[in-house]
């Protein structure tokens, strides 16, 4: 009976002759059955979340199975669905990044230049949107992710034809609130001027999979003060803080654009605040996101 259910699900997923692949959902169906055909399951070990999404609901993240995709119908009016990763070999998806192996300035960096392994990112990834648009998008008012904390922190990266929006939440009662990194983040959001923010905000890209050329052009695992290359604007509204980065024709923007256009690259982006005084050290990753083998042909205009 179990194998009969499998056959029914497969027939429902792809009736008749294979149709032209046009959407993310089509790709997921094809990838699932290719993945299934390569393995043998019995009724005890077949993973039920892969059996039928209509029965089991959407997949959950590889990095944190307790997180759920919180996209709403309002979001879908503006953004092409860009799913959260639910298995390691999945294409065209996003996931959290835990920062394992990323080094940051240690507590005595100003005197000995020693770096240490960062703790996990301070903020929790809530969602990612990727879409085609030639003009700046009103992110705060057209993205709606439920907040489970006091603040929604957004990074809005603008490339020539693509725009990437990632949102994180600052959970209530986080253990870092009174630590040097927590106090620095509070100053960054609430009290710093634009010039001060520009001197502190850094990005660390890390390439996981990619071509030899990509490895040569990407500043892999090296911190970059974003405002030195790009125009950055900040928007602070009640419950929201957005960092809008106009990557334009900058070297880091060209590298990211190439990775997104390639279709076979997987990379992480980490954001943090540079510790420039003893009371601002040690550093800690603020936020992180993984982008997996993005296919720009699946992205529609906002």
C-alpha cells in the first residue's frame, strides 16, 4: 500500500509527459524524484516530509528545523518565491549560516592583532527575497515577516538588475544584550551617525562552491568595510532597521553578481560591526545568510 501511495504522489506531481520547467515548484518536483530514484526506501525509513507536501506541509531548514518559512500572500504579490533549503543538494534556495570557522578581532586585537573564532551570529534569520528590479524597492513596507523580537534588521543589497533582501530578528532576552558586541549594536542602531555607521559595518563573504574564476574574484573570507566601495543608506523606523547597499559597479558587487548569475555557486554573506576600541571588542558576527546555486531564470520582476 505504501508503494501505491508513492506512485500516486508521483503521478500527481508529474502527470503524462514531462512539462516545461518554469517555476521553483517545478524544479523542486523534478529534483525530488531524481533524488528518490537514486535511493531505496522502505515503509519505515522513507522520509515523510519528502512524500507529499500536500500531506506534510513545507520543508524545513537544514540549519534549523524549528524555523518555518513565514512568507505571506502579501509578500508573493511583490517577490518570486525563493525557498528555504530543505536538503543539502538543493538548488535555488537560501539558508541560515552559523559562522563556523569565521575569525574576528579578539579582545586584545588592538595590541596583539590576534583574531579568534566568532560565536554564532547574534541575529536569527527570518527570511530572504531575491527579485529583479531596476529601481530601489521599498523593502520595509512591502516585506512582511513576523517578528519574534524587538527589532527586525534588514540588509537590502542592490545590484544592477537584481535585488537581495535578507531579514533577521533580534530575539528578546538575548545573552549578548549587555556584552561589548550587544552594546555596540545598540549604539549602531540608535545613536551612531551615518559616518560612524559607515566606519563600523563590515561584510565577510565566504565561497563554499564555485569556479576557479569565482575564487579569484571574490574576497573570500576577508572582511570588507562596505562603505569604502558602495553607497550605503540607513533607515530606522519603529521595529525596523534597514541597511541599503548600492553595490552598483563596485568590485564586491561585480563578484556577487557573477556568483548569482553562474547558477552553480554556493556562498555565505556575514555582516558584523568592526571593533575599533577596547570596549567594542571582541567582535562577533551580527548576521549571516547562505545562498545556494541561484538560478536567475526562476526570478521574476518585482
